[in-house]
C-alpha cells in the first residue's frame, strides 16, 4: 500500500460473498482515486482462491490495501440453512482478526472510521471500544432505507400483521406502499425472519452515519426527505454513488 500518512484513512469491512464485496470495492476504488483516501479493505471471501476474487484484487489501486479474513479452522456453518444467519456467523468468527487489524492500523498511523456492509454489524463493539466512528455502506435503494427507518415505529404502533394494514405506508419522498407489498420478512409477525429484520432496522438507526450508493438525480424525493428530517435519532446520510463509475 502506498504511504499516505496525512491522507484520510478508512477501514472497510465486507460481509461474506462477492455480491457484497464488489460494490464495496468500487467504493474503495472511487475513494482512493477521486478523493485520495487511503483504504484498508477487510474482505470475507467465500473462496479466497476463486478467479473472481483474485481478479478483483488485481483491479485495486495502490492506495487500497486488502486484508483477507478467514474463519478459524474449526468453524463450520454447513448446518446453518438461513443465508443471512450464515453470513453473520462467518463475520462473528472473524471478529478477533478484525479487532487485531484495527488496533494495528491505529498504532501505525491515522485511521478515521470503520465502514461496514449490512451483515458486518457485529464489528460495532470493536469500533466503539477503539473510539472509531462507525458507518454503514448501504447499496440498496433509498426507499429500502426509508422503510428500515420506519419499521421500528410501525412495530410499536400496529400490533397486527403488516399485510393487513388498513392504510398504505407513506414513507417521506416515496410512493405509498400497501402492507402486502412490504418485503417478505415483514409479512409474518411471528416468524424468526420478522424479528431479524426489525433487529437490523434498529442496528441501522444506531449507526454514526450511512453512505448511500445513490445520487440526487436518481432518487431526489427520498434524498430530499432525508436531508430535511429533524429526527435526532436518525444517522447522518451521505449520498456517495454511483460507485460503478469508479475505475
């Protein structure tokens, strides 16, 4: 990695899988090439020897250093069927490596924040213990984020099944949503997926800030609503997309 001791330095922690890694790598490339930010990318590849992963590593500029996280040899998630639970379990198994890497980065120079993808939230404790700001890189549409902000409130105010909501859900800056059109995990209140989704919504609200892979021309209404929100419990929102323009 190039020596950029005076440049801003971000640690990016990726959830397992190329689908999470590719957009985060694009954020790393754009941050390094356009904004001169030094990046340490902590990757959780499902297969570190795969051609796709090795090709991605070769595409990264010199200001992006990669740490490949590997689960311990005794880690086994073959009996975990739910893909989300499997990803989170993989992240948890590598947290000692993440914590050690953050301590090393802090001791060797400047480190400004930890940025994670959605299923890497268990790293929050390490960031908090080390005094690092904790940000989420959110690659889904802004409307999904607006829904995540609203769900904990809806859970408290409506006790029935969301698919039976008498009125559409009106999210600021978004088209109305009928309850039956909400995402599948919210359709059955007693299901494990429901509780997991609500838990993730609360985690999002606890972030220090959110980096959105979006821009004003793409989602003007909801981004305007985010900017004008006076809710003190919501994290700051930064539209940093589109990341696929970084090369």
